[in-house]
C-alpha cells in the first residue's frame, strides 16, 4: 500500500493503521471470526487469540493479564476508571488536573449529579502538574485522583510516579488513575513504575484500529462496571469482545513497545527540526508546553495575529494536515488546555498542533516549514 500523498501531522488525533496490524485484523474479520464465548473450534481459537492479546498488553505494561480489561477506546477506559472507582470507593470527592481529557473531566462532572465534589488542580505555563498541588487537593474522603501522563495538546509529561507517592501519603484509600493514551508508545509506560491503580490506553493512537482500547488495572483494584450483561472481561465490560480490534491492538502495542526507544529518538529530531524551522521562518511564533519534559510527538505553536482555523485550512490546500488542538474539541470551541496554561483567548485561537507518528518523515516536516511562513504573512496582512 502506498503512503498517502500528503504531509499528515495530526497523529495525536489518530494514526494510520500499520499494514502489519491491518493484516492481523483482516484475518480475524474474514477467517477467524468466531465468538470467543462459543465452544466450537472457531470460538475456541477466538478465545485463545483474546487470551494471547491480553498477555501481550500485560507484558508491554508490566501488568498482570487478569488486569487487562478491553474497552471501546480511551474514553471508555477513562470513564470506567473515574466512574467505576468513584462508585466503588469510600468517599465522595475527586481530584483531577485542569488539563485532563474531556473523558475524565466530563465523567467527573457527571458524578456531580450523584453528590460527588471535584477539585481541579491548576497547571503552570508549561502545562505541568505538580505533585504537591495534587496532594494538597486531596481530602480524607477522596475516592479518585485522575492524571494525564502526557497531555494531548501540548505534550507535557506529568511526574506521575511522584504524584502517586504524594497521593498515597495524602489519601491512601484513593484510586490513582493515569490516562496514558498519548504516552504509551512514545515514552516507556509501566503500571508499576507509574504507581497507578489503573492506566487508560487507546489503539488508534499507536497505529492500531479504531474502536478499541483498554483499562489496565493493578492487582487487587476493581472498579464498578459501567455495562451489565454476559459477564465478559471479568464482568467489568460485558458485551461480545471485538476480537479483530483487540488482536490488532495487541499487535500495535507490541510494535510500539518494541520500537519506543528508536522511534522516540527519531521523533525528537523531527520535533526539533520543526521547532527550529518555525522559529526561524515565522517571526513571533510561540511554542507551548514544557520543552524539556514532553513527549517527542507533539508540538503546539501559536502564531499571534493569525486565525488558527484559517491557517489550518490553507495548509490543507498545500497537502499539510494539522489540527487546532484536540480532535474532540474541533467542533466544541476553544481549548481548555491552552486556557489552563495561561494563554489568552486570542492566542488560543491562533494555535496549531503538529503531531508525529511512525510514518512521519523529514520531508513531511520540511513541507510544513515551507508552507507555514507565507500563509502566516498573508493571513496577518488580511487580519489588519
């Protein structure tokens, strides 16, 4: 299959499926299509594939296979953790970071109707969440603390292990959940090293199929289920398992974990090349996030005086695909992440996110660097 004829720099929104993964998915769609709950040979083979996929995810994350709960994606995984641990917990209080994904923030908001309170911890200008601030927001009745390991808009990495230790000291009975959707495959991720009770993952962020993810649980931790039915996934996620998606996810996870060191070094070079190119060619550009503590796959850039959405659409005509922020916000207005980082609304509206994946090349980055400056000048002139 030939690569698409464009510079796709929106991999934080979704990634192109790796052909090696697609091949596995196709086999389980067309040949090994049994229901893993069936007892005939097709079902038995599907159940075996499901077990092997669970074992693969567990190895990648230093987890126990029994703790891997397959979901429809990262959003469901976050919801299962936040809602499930809150309802199963001892208290009526939650702590979340100001820059969390809506899957966490909206789940916490929904719990308000059930009598829960939520404390939102602010971040600094680089989007960094401090352990002391998280611990300071905890109370004796805190049931859940939820933190994103790598931010999906500015790429800043939270010190999750340090936060875990602080939370254990401040609220030892609270469940500590980490959204690792944007971190896994970009930096090493281990549930043990994170000190987390649960991790959320998503397949389509690591060149796997859409519609599948996982909540990975530490031994002894169990949220209340959101779905009720046939008892699949250890009775935590009833419903016939998406075996083709799960098998593809496991293959994608294995490839991501195996190549994380090599790919991360390559992505850092691409990020530095893009940052340098934009800084040299686009006067006034401001790079957001923490440049020292970030995933190498995301670069957020503000072009003062330029409408970001207009710049995005002009870049499309030149074959460069980027975003104005998280895909989940593209139709909902401005970025709560950038606002939380202290950017004024005008700057938020002038920001683009560039993000890399396995198939991103230097030529893609150079194409963006070449296309952006004349468009910025043109749009600034029109805005005057």
